[in-house]
């Protein structure tokens, strides 16, 4: 009568395959290129796009004011507004309330 040995090679193979499968599953979800990190990067991307759009609007406003104060086209109302704001100028007939 012959004793049967447990199949250690097969047990080792399936154990190793299970551990590798769990490792790669964990890496796919939590790793640096995983799903959670991808969601975080996409949220940051959306936030940066909103910030970029706000900066573009601000840049357009500044370019408009620069154009309006240039030598080619001088907007006297804008010049008056900037002089009052930056230099603190006022007309003699105005009452200033602070």
C-alpha cells in the first residue's frame, strides 16, 4: 500500500497565483495609477480647468483696460477712474465720504 503525498507543488502554485492576483487587484485600485488616484487626478483637472477659465476672463478684462488706456484709443472715463483710485484725486466740487 502506497501513501499519497499532498500535492505541495499544486498548492504552492495556487497560493502564489492567489497572492499575485490579490496584489495586482490592490494595485489596480489603490496604486499610483489605480482607480482612486485616477478619480482624484480627474477632479483636480476639472478644478484647474475652472481656474484657467477664470484667469482667461481676468486676462481679457486686463487686456481690454490696457487697450482702452493706450495711445491709439484713450478712454477718458477709465483714465479718470484709475486716477481717482490710484492717486486719490478728486474734483474741487466733489464731497468725499469715507
